[in-house]
C-alpha cells in the first residue's frame, strides 16, 4: 500500500469515527481493518471516548479523546510523573463536557480529534507498528487540551516525554571541568526535519553531517552529536531541549562523559574551543 493511498484511508477512518460512533463496533470489513490498526489499550481508550460522547449526545472531540486516554494506566502514570493528577484532569474534562451538554452545545475541537486520529494512524503505519495510547496522546493537541491539563499541571509535551522515553528528562549535569558530549535519542514523535535543523542551528553541523547524524539516531536509537567543554555542552543541550519543547517534540537530549557517550560526530565540535 503506497503512502498516498494510505493517507486517504487514514483520513477516511478518522472521518468515520467522527460521523458514526458505532463504526468501531460494527462487523464490516472496514471495521475489522480499523480495529487491527490499534493495540488493545488504544482500542479501550477510543471506546471510552466514544461512550462519553454518545452518552451526552455529542460529536467526539479532543476532550472525549483526552478523557479516554486518561483511563489508560500508562497515560495516567505519565501525568503523575510530570507533576499532575490524572483524576483532577478527568474532573475538569467531565465538567466541561457536562456544561456543554446542558447548554445543548458541542464542546468544540472536533476537527482536532479527527486530525489526532489520522496522525496517529499514519505515523503508526509508516513506523510499521500499531497505534498506541502514546501515539494518540502524541497527536492530541490544541488550546482546549492544554487548558484542561491546567495552568499548574503538566504540559502536553511533558507527559508525552514520559510516554516516549519511560521516565523524566535527564539532568544536564556534567563535570565542572573537562569535556562532555551532547547525546540525542530517538523517539516516534520528533520529526527528522526538526532534528536536522537542530543539529545545524544549535550544533553548527554542516547539512550532510547533520543528516548523517539524524539517520544514526533514527537507526541506532542514539548518537553523540558533539563534544564540547562541559559548560558549553550543558548550554547547547539546554538550547536544543528548549527548541524541541517549544515545538511540542519530546526529543531526549542529555549530557554524558565522553567515555560513556561513545564517539561524537567530530573529535571536538565547532565552537568547542581550541
């Protein structure tokens, strides 16, 4: 199945989920194909979202998806690890949905829900994997989602980082003196284009070398992208991380001692001094 045809299928499936809440439960060939794309936990999250929307007579939106995903143990745990409370977010979502139902209005963000499902399906297909709750969360976005997570709660990308990497961001500690390497790790959400741009902009790698390093990260899971004096390594890692979070990417950026990080892209990257 080529990419263009699959993209059309993904769009169609996302649209059907929005138009017909019973689609995923039917026994048609298309429904079986739909269900085969999702792992069991993601299926449960979608069914919960479906039930919450249908019970209120509402079109499914990102709010319903958010509520469904919060029922998943891994997602709820990631919210807690990021400093939030899944139960508090659930309460805010239900309050917003009930208020919309009483007013006879839609909660909004229906188009965002469609894009989230389409994006998760397409990404899973190209990665040759099933759609997971983490994949759905990664494509769930918009001001309504951030508002319901709460001003004093975790950001969407902070939760996504924990889902993508299984833990908190590493401290950017490095030896006070000497040198250190900046290390990047692969994930299923940060785009190759962004990694290449970061390697060129923050680490001053020529385009060809940036592309080679990006592919190494993608294929091997990680790479040391530059070796610097320790203070500069920390500063560059912090800048790369800041850029990634501003774009909503959960890119893993750490600082490691040279003997632990492995060979960097150059013995001493541009800007590291003599």
